C-alpha cells in the first residue's frame, strides 16, 4: 500500500524543514494540512494539549522520543478524509538549513620580499 501522505511530505519537505528551523526555539510540531497543502509550525505542548485526551500520552511520548533522537514529528491532517496521521523523520539541521547570510572576507596577499 502506497501512502499518499508520504508523497505530499516529500513534495513539501523544504517548506516543512524551513518551518521547523524558523520556529525551533518553540520546540515545534509540524502539520501539513491536506488538500490545501498548508504547512503549520506549532509549539508542541500546545498542539498536544489540543488533541483528544486519549491521544495525548502517546503523542507526548512519540514527541519526546523524536526529540531525543534528533528527529522531527510531522502530522498530516486530511480535512476531506478526516484523518490525522503522524510521522517521525530524522532531521539534521546542519544539513537541511540553507544559510541566510554568507560572510566573505577578502585579504590582501602579501608580496614576497625581494632580497
């Protein structure tokens, strides 16, 4: 069985990664909403608190495991099918981040002294 959610995640991975990096201080969860294809970064504890009470402990455990392993927790919410699925992906921000500014230094070459 092919998971169409994974195709959507793959297609929007750059947006997901950028949203995560931009909001990493708030320890975000990422949600991709289908079919609108909108990516949200939300503080994890507020997001988990908004879930049904029976879902909170398992989701919190999954989130903590993802954080411990350096992974990112991504939810896909399909508003037409009325589904919410979670996925954990390895995330290495130093490989995924694109620099916003690159500093370049120019130095003068010293001429060799002539004897």
